[in-house]
C-alpha cells in the first residue's frame, strides 16, 4: 500500500462511523466512530465526543459494563491514533521494525474495539443493552492486513 493512500484512509477512518447500534428495546439508535458517538433517543439527539465519554466514566456517571466498554473503545481509539501519528512521524524513515509496530498497533486497536462491543452487547453483539452492527471494524482489520501485505518488503 502506498503512503498517501494510508494517510487518506486514516483521515477518513477518523471521520467515518465504525459501529452502528440500537439501544435496548428500541430506546434509540446511533453511530460511533473513533472520536465520537452520535445517538438519537426519546430524550433527544446527542453528539458525544470521546473526551466527554472519558469524563463520564471517570466522574462515575457511567460505570459497570458500559464504563468498561468505553474504556476499551477509548484505548482502541488511542492505539489507532498512535499508529497513525507514528506513521506520519516516520513517513520518510520507514523501516521493517517501525512498520511492524504500526501494524501491531492497528491490530490491537481493532481487538480493543471488538472487545468494547462484546463487553457492552455480548458475544453475539445482541443482548439487553441492544444490538451492535460492526460495519467499520471488519474494514479496519482488512485495511491492517492490506497494509501488512503491501509493506512487507520494507528495508530492515
């Protein structure tokens, strides 16, 4: 994969939703990206940034499995951001070791996002908390694989 395409893809991934969800028994629905959550409920529409989600967890407003789910989502978002910024920082000094670190961060990020949804919605992404439809996450893992295949010939 070429470097410019990687940068464009990462920028798009920060803006696009990764996860569509239905809350409880039809109590609302929404989308979630790396840095935001937008949900529509009977109480109104909400745009919640990742910073606010962190604040809700640490203030105790959200706890239990929802709190753990948010922590995993935030950690996965942080790892993907770190991979992206490491890529940008090493744009012209790309070695096999740096490439493998970036690839590993992307895969661990995807695993953390997956765990976040399993914690909240259950192993089959369907439970009392609602339904989770992971649209962007399989594409993220596919992108990481393409990144791995396309850059496997880096210099040592």
